[in-house]
C-alpha cells in the first residue's frame, strides 16, 4: 500500500500509486510490465515475487527486505529496484499473488449450488492460504492492495450475496461481514502456527506451563461463568480444536443471521 510521507507531493504519490497498480495488473491488456532500465534483464517480476514469498514463508515478513530477496535470487539489491520500487510495493505484490492461490470460482464457473456451501469454499480456501503463509496475518485489510487476488475474493462473496435477494447495501454489508470474520479467524490461526513454529512450543504446552495460575490467582467468585464452563467441560479440548470449533460456530451463526434476513426480505 502507498503511504504519503511528509514532504511527498500529491503528484509524486499519484505516480507511485499508478506504478503499483500497473504492477498488480501487469497481465491485463494495456498494462504491460515496465521494462527494467540498464543492462539486459536477468530477472522477472514473477521470479522476484516467488522468491519474496519463499523468504517470508521461511523467515517472516520482517526478514523480507529487498536485500534479503536479492540475495535469494543471487542478484544485486539495486537490480530489484528496476522492477519494483520498494518493499511496500513488493509486499502488495506478494499478498495479491497469495490471495490468487484461493482460485475462487469466477463468473460463470462451477460452484456449489447452495449459497452457504459457496461461502464455505471462500472460508476454507482463505484459511488454507493463511496456514501456508502465516505472514499474511500482518497485511492491512483496511487499505488492501487493489490487485486481482483482492478483487476476486470480493467479487466472489458479492456474487453470493447478490443472488439472495437482499438490497444492495445489505449485499455489501453481508459480504464484508463474512470476509472480515473469516480473515480475522484465519489470522488468529496463522499467529498460532507462527508462534509454535518460531518458539518450538505448542500452545497446549504454553498453557500447561501456566497451570499454577488457576490454583494461585484465579478467583472463582469473580469469574463464576468461567468456572462453571470449566467444570462442565467447556475447555476440555486441545487449544487448536477449541479454536476450530469457535471459528465454525461463529461462521454458522453469522450465516444463520444472513439466512434470517433473506427470509425477512422475501416477505
């Protein structure tokens, strides 16, 4: 995403935005990949993106500097700047490339008949990419990269809600609600995966190390609902299963609410 820094003029910012959009939509007719300056090109934008994603997958987004990616490619750091203006734009390209991995059905392509099953396709494939690329949790969902991957996800959800007979504003609200819920839960799961990978300790083991808290500091009178839920087995499952069940429960209830609104709108 492009951020206007103090001292940057509006025209310079517009040029940076235009360059980033051209890179994101480089495969679209009329928006060819800008030719690099200088010597005969030895890299492509695609190779750079693939290498950057590999670095982020292995070492995290913080480690994915232009220098580190250039080293991965066996190229000079300045060579990368002839293809991509900087790390911010590179991350936009990485994020959108990963979002395209969902391969969501486009207009006219086969999809499940039931609208709830269609939403499940979005949810399952979104969770999958967060599992494969835990760094994705760090991207901004408020100011996203406006590339093909981002728009494909929005189009898919809007097409589902648009088929349900809801008013246009509720179509947009329902699609955004589903996207926000799925992304938020996928990001939490990705953080869990990241912590287990980087610390070498499972989340269950982490909680186990803090078992003394419940005997030493936990006040039953101040937390009666928590205590009852504990005694009745509400927290008996492993943490990963609890998180999965909570995610599924919440999505089901969200879709139940949309279904109820569909019934209301049909009356």
